[in-house]
């Protein structure tokens, strides 16, 4: 692979990725280490959502392992159709074999009640299913795309990953989110500046019942904001109240009367009674702030 260039281009979400030449040399070493880790597996099934991390991991695994690398993508009510479509399109464009794993997390005991370990319950069942698929296809390891930065937030799903022996190559290679975006840009991946995403169940406060109806409300609300040009969005749900998180630099645009009225009217038609704007703006894991 070519020597990485200093990256300072601004992405669609207003994000810039920039590192010094010394940092780029370190990044090259991490990338080579990642490839060695994947090569050591012999074969790998990548838990592939189509996001920044899993796209980079899948592309690297496919570059290293060829047909011995496959993608397994979950299809469920908490995974928006647009994300599934993008994941399928990526595999088709790159000639990567993909298996769709249909799941129904709402049938997992305790999941609907949205306990603090909700993510653990979901990940444990999902990765058990992926391990079964991998065995049936003669694949030695199931790998997932958490990175070094993911250790800094409350993520009970990582416990399930450890218990089941799922491998996390990006963390093993000490890659951060910023590293992955830079490497993805150099590889020409369209996801290098893709906004961060998490399953729709993460939009509920702990203890509030998760239902298909409310998941659909959230999905439609977030899709509306994306269609209107807001890149990084979350619509958190509190009963029938929508709490919109967008980047602070987008506040002024959203508050223009015509757009504001459109968003309010549409979200009411989706089933929300009240629509609010979170003045702190978008941030990951805001539902964890009460823990």
C-alpha cells in the first residue's frame, strides 16, 4: 500500500482528519500490524454493519484473506433500512460474500424492558448466531469492529464479546477512530467521513420500554433530518417527546422558521407529541450520562 499522505480534507460532516508525518509513520505501523493479526486468523467472518469501523475492517480483511473473509450483517427492527442497503451495496461492489443474519432482539428475554445491560443481552445472542454461521461456513474466527476509543464509554456489549471469544482486531492493533478515518480515506472508502451510528435502541432512556412502534418513529425522524441535510443526528425518545441532537453549528439552520415548522409537523405525524432541541448538541452515549 502507498505511503499515507497527510490528511486534512474536510468531510461531509465538517470533520477534518489531520496528523503529523511522525504520527502517520506510527499509523502505517498500526495498519501493518492489523494485517498481520488478520492473516494470523487464517479466515474471518466480519460483523459488518456498514459503519466506519466495520467497513474498514472488512476491506482490510478481504485484502489480506481474500475469499476466506466474509461479511455477516444483522437485519433487525433496530437497524435502519438505509444502513442495510449501504452494507449490501458495499459487499456487492467489492465482490465480498455477505450473509444476512435476521434477528429479532425484541424477543430476547429482558430486552424490551431496556435494562442497563441491554446491549449485552443483544450482542450475546447476535454473536452466538454469527459464530454458528461462521462454523457452518468453515470460518475460524468471528471479528468485530470496536476501536480503542470504545473503551472510554459504557459499553456492556464488550463484555459479551469477551465472553464469547470474539476477536477485536482494531483494538488489538491500537487503532483509534481518527486513525480508522484516515486509513479509510487513503483506501478510498466512502465511509471515511460517514457520521457515527448506533442501533436505534440506544435512543431510549434505560428503563423505558422498547417497542417496534417507537423504533419506527425514531427511524423515520432521523431519516427526515438526514434527508434535510443534517449529517450527524440522533433523535432520543422520552415517552412521546423527541429530543433532537445535531451538531451545534447546525442549530441556526434548524431554527429557521420554515424548516423548524416542517420538522415539528413531520415528527408529530410520526407519533411524537412534543419536539425539542438538545442545547448541548450531538454527542455519543448521551443516555449514559445518568449512569
